[in-house]
C-alpha cells in the first residue's frame, strides 16, 4: 500500500509532463501534414469571416429588395442575389455563424453526455455498463438523421432544438469510444495508484480517465462537427430545422430548391460552403488521427 | 574441398529508402550455402538476417526496399535479375521459406489443408484430387493427422501452426529451405520438437537449409557452417567446429565469450560493450570499429575485405588482412 | 448457427421495443391534440371525447405505450394519420419497398464503385490513381447528399437533359437518385477498403502466399481480399442504415414516392404519427440488416463461425 502511494505522488508530475510533451509532438506531426494544415487554414479563415460578419457584410442576412432579385454573380454581389434580392454571399457569411455554432454545440452536447455515459459504463462495468450500453444500442438502431428528425418533430425546430437533436443522435458513438478507452486505462498503474491514495471515483474519472481518453475524442469530435453541420443542414432542408429568413446553409439550400431550374447560384454557393467546411474538417480530422496515432497511418 | 555452392550471394547491398532517410540494411554481404548442408546465419536483432532471407526469395518489400547491387547466384542464374514470372517458379518450389511467427503466417480464413495444397497446385502438374492427397500426406509428414485438413489456423496451437508452415514450405520438395528463427515464437518444449522435425525432414528430403537464429545452442545442434552477421554484413563465415574452436573476428569472439567451446552449452549471445550501430547512420570503415577492442587506425577508414584463412573459413577484419601468413591469394 | 440466429433475433426484441418507446415518446410529446388533429377543426367536443375513448387517448403514458406496442404487433396498427385518417402502418408499408429499393441501389452503386477503387488504391499506394481517388473520396464524403442531388438535377436534367429529374419507375429515373444516395457511401467504402487492404497486405500470411510462388493478382484476390472484406462488410451494413436515413432527403428531392417523402410531407402537415411510424419502420429494418451482417461475418470469418457452433 505504502509503495503505491509513493508511486502515485512520484509519477503524477511525470505523467503530466509526458502529456504536455506528447501534445507538442502531436502538433509537430500535424504541422508536417500539408493536407491537415490546409484544412486547419480553411477553418480558421471561416471562423474569422464568421466572427467579423457584421463588419464585412453590414447589410445583414435579410436585406430584401425585390428590384435586385435573381442577379447572377457580379462585382457588387459576388455570388449573386436570391429570390428576395438578398446577397447570397452576405447570407452565407452570416449563415456561417449559425452552421458552425450548430456544429460546435451539437458536438459539445454529444461529447459531454456521451463521454460521461461512456466513462461511467466503462468505469463501473457490470450492471451499470449493461444498462447504459443496451440503452445506447437502442439509439444506435435508429439512423442518426432519423433520430434527429424524430426529436425535432416532437420538440419543434429552432436553433437550440436542432443542436440538441443532432447532439443527442450522436451520443452513442462517443460513449463507445470513451468506454473503450476507460476500460483499457482502468487496468493501468496510475489509476490504481490514484485509487490507493483515496481519490474519489468522480475525481478519477474527471482528472485521470477523461484527459487520457482525449485523443480519440478529439479525432471523433472534429469529424463529428462535420457530421453535425450536415445533419443540421439536412433537417433545415426538409423544413424541420431553422426557418427562413435564417441563413443557415441548409435552410438557404431549401429556399433555393424552388428556383433550381432558373437560378443556380442559390443552389450552388451555400452547398459549396457546406462542402468546403466538411472537407476541411475531414482533412483536419484525418490529420489529427495520424498525428495522434502514427501507428495507424497508412 | 572447393565444392560449388548451391546458393552464392556476392557483395549484396540492400537499402530501405524512405523520405526519412536511407537505411542500409545489407552492406557487401557474402554468403555461400552448400548442397545438403545447413548454414546458420547468426546475429543480433536488426543485423539484417531477415532482409538477407527475403533477398534470397526476392521478396524484399519494394517500396521501400531496393537491392542496390550484388548477385545472388543459384544454378548459374542471378536471382536479382530474374523476371517476376521466373521467380514465381522458384519460390515455394525450389526455394522455400519458414517465417518467424507461426501465429500470423497462416491465412486465418483458409483451411490449413488448402494452404498446403495451394503451393502444390502452383508448382506440380497434378489435378485437384492428387494435390489434395499430397497436401494430406504432408500434414501426416509433419505429424498432424490428415483428418484436420479442413480445420482453420485458429484451431491449432503455435507449435502445430509452425508444423503447418513447415508442411507448406516442404510441400514441393525444395532444394533450399530458409528458416527465419522458426522456433523463437514457440514455447521452449515445443522448440526442441519443431527443430527435431526440421532436422529429420531436411535429411529425408535432402534439402539444404539456411537457419537464421540468434540462438547459439541451435547453431551447435543443427548447423554445418555458420555465418556471423553484424550491421548488415557477414563478418565471419566458417565451418562450425572451426568457428567454435578458433573464432577470428573480435565480434565473434565477443559472442562466444573468452573460451568458446562447441561442447560447452553456450545458449545465448553474451553481451558486447556498446550497441549495434544505427543502420541509417553507419560508422565509416569497419562498422564494428567503435565497439572493437582491437580497433586500429585503418578500421575507421576502410571497410575490410574478405580474408580467406582456409577453404572453410573467412573473415572480414583488418587484423587478418595484414597478416600475410594466413591470407592466401 | 441456427441457435445463434435465433438468439440474435431474441436479442433484437428489446432493441425494437426501445426504438418503439422512443418513437412513442416523441409522438406523445409532439405538439397538438391527437383527437383534434385527426378529426379536424370543426369536430365537436362530444366527437372528440368519443374518439379519445375509442383510441384510449385518455389513458396514462405507459398504458398507451403498451397498447401502441400491442396494436403494432397484433394488428399491424401504428395509429391513424392526422391528415387523412388512413392507417399509418398501411401508408408506410405501401411506400416502404420503394425506399428499400432506393437504399439497395445506393449500396449497389457504392459497393460497385468503392471496393474496386479501394483495392486498386491500396495495391498502388501513393500512385497518381491513389492520390486522385483519395481526393475524390474525401470530396464525396464532404458533399451533402441532397445538395449533390440538386446539382445533378441542374446538370443532367436541366442542362443536358439526359435523365428525368423526378420519379422512380423506370431505369432512367433511377440513375440520378441511386448515384446521389450512393456517392458518399461509395466514398466511405473506398476509404475503408483501401485502409483495410493496406492493413491486410502487411500481414505475414500475405508474405507466406507470395513465398509459395503465388501470382500477385491471386495473392490479392484469394488471400488479401477475403480478410479485408470482414471490416468492410460491417461498414456496408452500417451504411445501409445511413442510406435508409438519407433516402428521406433524396426522395424528397427527386419526388420519389417512398417512406422518406411521405415523412417529409407529413412533417410539413404536422402529421406526427406518420413521421414516427416511418422512423420505427426504418429502424427495425436497420436492425435486421445489422443482424444479417453479423451472420455474414460468420461466413467470412471461420474464427467467428466456430464461436457460434
């Protein structure tokens, strides 16, 4: 027992130090991956544009003027105007805020709940594990977009409900990842040591297990933001997500659908924005995976 | 005494080229395997033993592996110059190989019988029924009841799997059998059985064998000649008893400790001061000089040439190249 | 093996009950009074009460859930559509084959494209073909399905006039929807096949096969592919679920009369029983597909097979 205590106090700073170095090493490897850096660059650019939307496009996303509707791309309206004469680019930039924050918040919801459920299942094992994982199996049996449809149709649309629905629908994936990491970590010495010095379960989960399960969650989370943006866009597209005049990208596509034959900019540009964002997130996610676990690299 | 070797490797160089750098895995390696004999290839992990074996099969993974220069002569043809098609007729037929880890060497989704039969169908002009019969017979030969023909690798123990691998290798009665540490992955008790089996089969099938190992006990038991490898090259090549009695290269001497004796049970390599050099950054001259107790000025500059002490013994070391009494020619 | 299938089918029951609980809960909490929604604005108070009594709407949550399940199992009854008072079960079942066909065609397109491209990419790693197909795969994963469908309509229907933009009865009509729904899955299968093949090609038993003197093409098809297929089959099974989900969007773009379009129309009319009925149907199908995948696993992998003997 005494020996364990000694190990714990001695190894804790070492572990922390190693962790810091590990992240530095990950960043170094990530920097070498040109595609991942391209993805990161695109994302940083998008976030900056989205944050400064009011400065760059002060007209806002709902500046209607029928007389200038259906313009093709020109020097004033780079991506043309829509059926109500609003600049498509103006709307897209303001919409970036909405789409990106849906992605981020939905993933945060799934990581927090999925992470906690997974950690509990893996940590306690036995009955708790069984109940949690079997319940999540039920969620997994419903394709995520349908689960989101089911939830939003009951709760109603709107920004928060969409985030919630999209977030809930991908909880099981994170729970599984965290559970798997926890089970591997549980047997390791430093957890035993923490337990030996009398750390509470909550403390062990929050301070030891979750930080160590972080790597796979970061990868899954990056790809998850992409999935969440896609799901939200899909919901809006079928009229379940955000209603007009909200410039969420899926809602913009939904608005363009009526004019698909006559005015292509309304279809092309918002979709392109979604695609480039998802593409960038995928590049970054793949890069992170390689950087975090070089063994997996092909 | 100057018989013709069955397989003769001359000044072979193999590099692994990646964007992180070039690994010089094999450097001016010479090796001769005589008909009907067992040659032990001995060296530490990372000395290039497996790459040597894969070169003989022409199975060095490319990329990143490249045979830079050298010859591998077998029946008057240079294996490095043969086409893929010609090589396929030799692989598994005239030259076979047993890999280190029987756990992973068998295809998990094919029955063991079919895996033995595959080679027979490839190299012998027989119909399916005959091939199946021969594969079953091979199972019996390696001591597995032929009733287990239709079982899958996961149903066999490690030792049994290695028997299957041996059966695959010997199924076409090859002239040369390359065994890459065939027993290191097995339990000690199983090791002896598998080695005994290989010994017997080698005699029955009249096969020449290259036995790759880091276990001097195995060498003492089964080999006729021994080649000692260090940093991608053979530094000493001799008839077994000569080598055990009069090891010449300082590295070999280090391996055996101060008083080597073939009768005495030398099981494991004795540690030598220092570590094997990094193959991406080999020392100049003789690659052993940083660790060598007898290092001279020339050793840092010049890669030693082969010095023939007699027909059955040569060494790559400057200590002997200057000595005119023993260096012929 | 039969015992294994039977056991798996039994295990499916709680999962399906769980799915039913979710769809029922969502229905229970969805806005609007079911009686009012079904009978319409002009229905009198007495009529409404009668309807509630008849359909047990006055009962508590669990009694209603019990009845929901009982009726679904015994009478294939998932309630009435708010819009036209038709049986939800019948409405969904009528359109279900179309959705299944669309998803099936999507899988077909995805497998036909993804597996060969993945294999070639893996065997020629770092080649031009590999780089190009990996970039295309990444783009394919990144495109929203419904947007791709819209672009295809603009290009192939409006601009080139090659394929009709709607319908799903003849071959020409099926081309665009199948491509739309299959592309992202094709991209995923390509990536999965490539990484799985790369993993397998590195295995020792592939070296053993080469050492036997086997032809490289045979080494790939006979030794590598079978082993690489095992994880790919899982992905295909999972993707089938996403395709059933994706069908909701694709059907609505191409005006295909399947469950998805029914659901989207129902969403607009606030016809919630239809929406939840559709979700339940698809989830049950998805569970069955996953069961089939697990059984297929046993055929592909003798290690799994012997576990269930």
